[in-house]
C-alpha cells in the first residue's frame, strides 16, 4: 500500500507542484478568458477584436486554446452568428463574478489614490516631538478628515517602515537613510536654557567652558548613548558632553528638572518655546546655538501615494512650519534658520 510522502521534502514538492500548476494554468488561460469574455459580451469575434485592439484571428486562436484546455466547446459559430453553448453560459457566469471582483478591487485602489481621503494611517514620531507637536495637531487633522483613522507610535528609534507598516514617520536631527524621502519641516534649533530661579541663584555661563562650574542635566537615548550638546563657535561645529548631576532617558523629565531649577540643559526649541515666552525659562549662550539640524517628515515613495497619506503630509508640513517659525522667533534663533527644502531624497 502506498502512503503519501509527508516529510518536509515531500510537502515542498507537493506545494511546488501546485504552484507550477497554478502558474501554468493562469499563463495559458488568461488571454483566452479575456478573449472569451469580450466575444461573449460583444456577440462577435470581430467586435471583440476591435474592443481588445487585436485582430479577429488572434481572438479566435485565444478562444480555441481555452476550449482545448477546458476540453469544452464554449461557442456555437455560424457564418452569421456567434452564441454561447450551455457550458459557455455557465463558464461566462462564473468568470463574470471574478471579473466583477477584479474591477471592484481596481476601482477601490483608484479610489484610495484619487477619491476622498479615508482609511488607516500609521504614524511614527520621536517621543518628545510626538507628544509636544504631532499629537496636538492630530486632533485638528481628525476634525478635517474624519474618515482617516490615525495610529501614532512614539519611539526614539528610526522607524521601521516595512516591519512596523509605517506610512509616515517624523525624524529629528540628521537624515542619513538614502532609502526614504525626507521633507524638512523646519530647522531643529537646540536651545540651552535654565530656570529664572536658577539664573538668580547661580548666574549664567558666558562661554561653553563656564558650563563646568554649573549643574548640568543630560539625556540618555534608548540605545544607551548620552546626548551630546551641540554648539557653533566661529562657524565651526563643536560638541560637548558635560559632567551632569542628573541624567534622564526622557526629554520631558529633563524639561521638568530644568523648570524646577535643578540645572541647565539643551533641549529643542519647540519643547521650551512656551516656557521662554512665559519667562519661566531663560535661554543661555544663544549666540552659540547650532543651526544645521532639522525636523523631517519621511515616507518611502514619492509616487502613487494614497490620498490619505498625501493630505496628511501636506497638512503636517503647513502646520508644523508655522510651529517652527514661532518657536524660532520666541527662542531668538530665527536668524540661524536654515532655508526650507520643498522636498528632497534624504542622503
């Protein structure tokens, strides 16, 4: 008695055989089915050829190959008429269901690209920027586009577009990934700041070297690296990691400590602009602030974007550039703002 081969190799052979059969069947019958549907709809091989943009003989050959593959006669042909056999009528009904689904699928895709914005949007953003800038704007976006559902993921690591199925990602700093499209929203201004209470008690540094005599607060990234403080001195970039009394792995905790007068920290302008405007924080060493980093909105492909992604990118670009301009003016860094880039491939 023969038993089926259920070993991994045997199963692979069976699966490969089925795949080959499907591939061969599809390759052989696809042109025939298209020709068959055209003839059945038009009632004529000649008119079917005109509809498909091919000759009558080519239509006839495709239908004949299909009939041979099915071992079934699909049409009754005379010199004057062409009509479906009973088997042909049944085959037409079954094929018509498939064509209806395919046309519906194509129309659905076109609607996603050209129709009203709708569907699911998965967005990634760094924790600090996501909480402070992205999340508040999502409320306004949802009011304008109620048919778009947005899921916001906060993570300081670069977004994994494929693995996490991310549609749009926000990134800070420098973009080094050449596989994505990156549009700069506004320059990322880093502001050294302290509370007014700290300034009155301890005074403020007048140079980068004076930081050694002050209480500094550092931030540690999720990967373990401590964030470097960045400056621009006489046109040259300078990085500095101060000896800190406090170190946190969350930007909001760093800001809270600065507000409480625990020390000096370097934070993004968008995060401290409101405090500086209220006078609870004061900028420090503003003439050394760097100006070559940025906040970016990123996505994988420029072409064939669904309308839900296009309207989100346009909305966030307009809204965030207004946020960036306001923060730069408040923190006194407007003069160092880098020129806006309409869109570029990150390099």
